[in-house]
């Protein structure tokens, strides 16, 4: 029997013709049911994998209340949900994220956006169903063939229950219970994504967690008298009161510990992946909301002034106000084009094109760009300087990515409202880890930006959650995000720092020589 994902669609504002039930079932395994909200409130059948609610700006608050009521029912008909809207919502969706929302899909009159989101969630749901089915089959077989082994049964029950754990603390407590049922005392440490979670005897947390972290990289098994430590990449478990070392019972217990901790390791990574996916969904929602605002602001100005000029009688002379309006019209059109260019460049990043590093005279590569930037700064009345430690410096760099990264950073710092100068410094430094390193520094003086905001700006799209873009100084920080991704693709690092209120500085570092080829490409 083919597995499917049961989904209920509650469409109060969207045409149900978007939901082709036969196509959804045959193509992505979604068994779709469409019903009004009033029917869902009275629904008492089997729970759905998740629900899809359509929403508008006007209906958002009322929908949040209805979803909360549905989730508070004794037998909830769903525990996860998506929001569906035709346009980006210019409001915070934090309330829905806290209630268990897994995605916000913006149609833009394109049903493919909905199908893509459904496919992503349904595929994970069906895979989990398949794993649960396989675990149940394995459990049934194991319990029948090895009914005498209660320890194996406890491991299987742990693996089954682990799929309901969404937090590392919850998984650790479940693992500790399993160890006790197997006849040993246990504790452990889960370490992943810079997060460390201890489980076990709280009175000895400091002592045991320090020991486990020290021995995590020593080996898979570490025997310490009546204790055995089992290590995997993300989890270390210490079982105490083990059978006598060297005995058959001791060897059998170690085999079972391996199976148990290996299963826990898999679930730790699954929880981490689920968190990353949720953060990505939140980041995308924030990104759409911000860019919608950024695009509409110049567009409204363009439409307003162009409409005003159209209403003038043909042949009428332009007033001074009309001339100012035309200049503003041109400025907003250019701003709109810059935003569209940013979006196109961002869409090209991470498209699996391998960086093409060539040995290059760095000054020749950046000369034209720096001359153009200096002229742009001059037009704005901004002092601009470039300093070269060595005019003949060479490095193995990807031409397109390096130029684009420098361009994006220069455009950003020149947009900031300040009287300070823009300074570019290119040097070669020695790094203990990288060796001979190309270091490029771009500084804008007299700019005040907090270090907290800079840290958010330096996050990549997939890691930053709702902090991906910041609206300030009349522009978004998408250029900095593009530069950050380009630096990463080139194998380098890009950092932003607040110069104690005296300015802002971006530092890019990359290993100068990655291959033996000594030929220098000239421009």
C-alpha cells in the first residue's frame, strides 16, 4: 500500500481550483481534503498530517485565535500548519511560528509555489511514516525471534519513541530511561550546532559532562572499570554498573549500547535538520516581507509622480516642482533597478557553479572597479582612498566573485549617511592557519552601527532566521548578504566590526595560493 500524507485545506479567501486532489495524490503523495473552518472545528476523524490555512492581512488575527482554539481541543485534528496567501503579508508572523507553523507560502498567482512547499513537507512526512513502519516491522520480528532479550526490546521501544522527540533535552531523558531499563545507570552529552545538552544525574553534571567532552574524540568505546563510554559525532553516553569486563555479558551489553547510541545519534541529527529547516522558512518569510517593502517604496514614488505629470495639459511648461519630481522619479527608478540587480545576483549565489580561481595581479583585477567607485564617491562628496601594500601582489582568486564582493561592500558603505571617508586597504599578511593570506579591508569612517546589528548582517540566509535583512539608512542590507555568500564560496572569511563608534569596517581574508600554477593572468 502506497504511503500518503493527509492534508486538510481551509480556504476562506482562495479559489479551491488551486487544489487538484487527484494530481496532488499522484504526483507528491498528498491526500488533500478541503473543508471550511466551521467543519474542521467539529471534525472528529483521524488527525491530519498538517493543515493549510489561507490568510489575508485582514483575517490574520482572527485566524490565529481560531488555530489556537483548534490546537487546544482534546483531540486536535492537526499539530502543524502552513499559511497560504497570494501576496506577502506586511506583518510579523511570530504568533503563528510559536503555534507550530512550518511554512508561509506566497502564491503570487503561481500554484507551483504551493506544490513545491507541499512536496517538501510531505516527502519528510512520508519518509517518517516509512521509517516508523520499518521500525515496527523490525520490532515485531525482533520481539518474536528474541523475546528473551528484554534489553533489545527496550532499544527498539526507544527508537520508536525517539521520533516524537523534538528537543535534545527530551531525547536525552528518554535515552536515560532506556539505560535504566537495560539495567545500567547512565548519563551523556549531546553536542551539536554549538549547543551542549547534558542528561543524567544532575548532581554530577559538571564532573561527568567535563569527562565526556574530554574523551569524546578518543575512540568509539572507552572502558573505565565498571563504566563504558560510547562516542558518536554528536553524542557521548557513559553507562555505569556494567557487567564484569571481559565477560560475555559485558560484550553483549557493549553491542547493545552501540545500537542504542547509534539510533540516538541519528535522531539528534534529524532534530538539528528540522530546526535548520524551520529557521530557513522563517528567514524566507522575513526576506519576502522586507523586499516587498523595499520594492514598493520606490515604485510608489514612480507611480505617484508619473501620474501627476500625465495629468498636466499637453504643452504646459514644467514647474520647478515638476523638475524636482522628475529627478526624484529618476532616482527611485535607479534605486528600483539596484534592488532588482541585487535580487538577481542573490539568486545566482549557491547555484553549484564551482569557483574558478586564477593567479592574478590583484591591482589589475580591481583597478577599473575602484576607479568607478572613487568617481561615485566623489559625486556624493565622500572622500575615497586606496592603499596597496604591494602593487605587484598576486593571488589565486575567482575574478567574478572577488570583484562582485568588493563592489557590493563599496556600494553598501557609500549608501550610509555619514561624513566620513571610504578607505580601501589591500595587503598580504601571514596567518598561522592559512599561511600567506590576501587581506582586503573596506572602512567607512564616522558611521555608527552596533556590533549586534553587524553580526546579524554577517549571517547567511539559511542561518539568520528573521534577522536576515535590516532596513535602515534607506536601504536593505542585501548587498552585505551577497558579499558574505561570495566570500564563503571563494573559501575566504568576511567579518564586520564596529570601530568603537568611529566607523564600520569589513575585513576579507583568503589563502593567496591554492595551486602550483605560476602563470599570472593579465588584463
